[in-house]
């Protein structure tokens, strides 16, 4: 049931994805609200990718492309990577599948 709902939500998201170009790289600043929201998007998309890896390759690739668009906004940063890893743990512990799906759709709209 969990995967079926996730598959449906993420398949809908796949249909909504738009092509976008990467913006210039900037340094990640955890105090910047936009940077923090991008970090949450990267973490959410990462979880979605983990779920879809063996289930639907097209959705997995679409989520990967979207996640990469967020990553490419920022210079390489271990701090960003650490914040993403910590946020993934928090999301997995506290969010429902619906919350994850809603966040993925919201993130698509931010690119």
C-alpha cells in the first residue's frame, strides 16, 4: 500500500516535470531561507529516488534530473551534504507518504 500510493503520486509528478536550466553556482548558506528550502527539496527528492529506484525507472530518472537542478545551484559543499543527510533522517521519521509526495510536487514548482 505504501509503495502503491508513492508510485501514483510520483508518477503524477513525472507528468508535471518541466525542463529548466541550472543557475549560477553559489555557496550554500544554511541561514538563507531559500537555500534551506532547496536543501529540504534535495532531501525529499533523494528519498523519492530511493523508493522509485527498483519500481519505475522513468520516475526515478525524472526525480534524479530534478534533484540535480537543485544541486547545480550550489558549489560543492560538505555542509550541504551533511544537512541533506540529517534532513533525510528527519523526513523518514516524521513524514507520511502524502507529505513526501506533496513536497516533491512543491519542489518541482520551485525550479
